[in-house]
C-alpha cells in the first residue's frame, strides 16, 4: 500500500449516481459517517430521477433521505465542465458511481471537472478491471478511455486520486445476455478457455469496501486499490455451479478467434466487445490474497456463496 503521507481527509463527500453501485456506496458511507466527526454525504442525481414515479426510484429516494444524505439535482451529461467544476468545488471528495450509461466521454469530462474544481480528493468511475494490464487497442474501447483518465490524474499533483479495481460485478457473470451461464440448459460457455480467470465482486461488498477505503487511516492517496470477492477460472465456475445446484453442467468454449470474429461482424456491439476482452483474459483477474479486503480481514461474498444465495431456488 502507498506510504506517501497525505493530510487530506474525506469529510464533505459527493457521490455521483445512486444506481446498482451508487446505492451500496451511499449506504456504507452514511453508516460510517455517523461515527466520524464532521462527515457529511451528498448524492448527485438528475431531477427526473428524484421526481420519478417509478416505485423502485421512489424507494431509493426515500432510503437516501432516511440515511440523512443530501440530494443535489444535476444532469452530468447536459452540464458543462465549468458547471460541474463549480458544483464539485463545494466538496472535499467526489466519488464517481455513474457507470458507462452516461456515455464513453463522461469519465473524462468528470475528471476534467474534478481537477478544475480543485477538490482535494477524487475517486473516478474505475470500478472494474485492470486497465493498465489490458493495455490500449483491445476490443473494448471504453477501457482506452479509462486509461486516458488515469493519465490525466497522474499528470497533476493538486488533486489526490484513488482508483478502486473490483473486477466484474459478480451478478453480471450470470446474466443470460452475457452468455456464459445458461441455467435453463445447465450449460457454461467459457470466454477464451476454461483456464481463463476472472475476478468478481458484488456491488454490496464494493460499497462496504469503498467506505473502508474512503475513511482509511492513514489516508490512501494516488493509488490503485484492488478488491476481490473471488477469482475463478471458467472451469472452476462450472464446478461450483454443479456443486451448488447439484446437477451436471455441459461445457463449451468461446475461443478468442471466434469472439473476435463475432465482434468484427458487429463492431459496435457492446456485449461482444466485453466478451472478447474477457476472453483474452489479460487484466481481468488478480490473486485474491493481494486484495485490500484480504489484507484488512473484511469478509466478502465468493462465487459459491453467491450461487447458494441467488440460484439454489431456480
């Protein structure tokens, strides 16, 4: 862990977004803030989300308010860098939890606004894989955009940054659209090969660990922090499904040449970009023993527990 001394403390925190990752981050930051003198949490949401009639949105808004979190209305896509910088300057820490839904250019836009604002500490939306191990020019161009953000942050020394690498959201591996696990047909289709590995973490665990990182003493500064609920090969995934669901799973491989050919036939297909990148496997997995959660003794959900909790009734 980085031993560079930092006097920055996160006490006035703005979280960008309250979706699949944002809500767990908000819950855990709010819980920790109760025990930290002067710590306050705010969340930036579109006005349309705050006013939405959707029962799920209404539940989230009610929970946010019950947690004592202040809601700040703003549209990240429509706002200019100058407007965002002016808003961010009211805080000492900004944490990006908006994902890629806002578009491939949004991470850089937010990073520029964060640096222009002069905030002491910035956590960009980088809750994913090891972009530097992957390198540039791979199948998923979003990863190149994330490397651009890292280069920008490293090019300056006024705003301290922390990047949290989580691997794939664990539930995503089991999404039918992703195509790796077919529960109806009891089949696993490995990306690349059955020896290819992937690191997985649940959003709830990321929320817990992000709050730990934010308030960690001594302050974590200018560092990439690796988390990991589990690291498994696709072969081990098939084994765990067979054990957890007590039935055999057929196995086949989506080889890298096939994945790249599928992408070439539909080059703008986001799912095919992800499949090809994960099939190549570089930067998609790391040893769980080297993660922040293992070093700090924080219990997290592994693949077997996730299967037992979410799939055993199916």
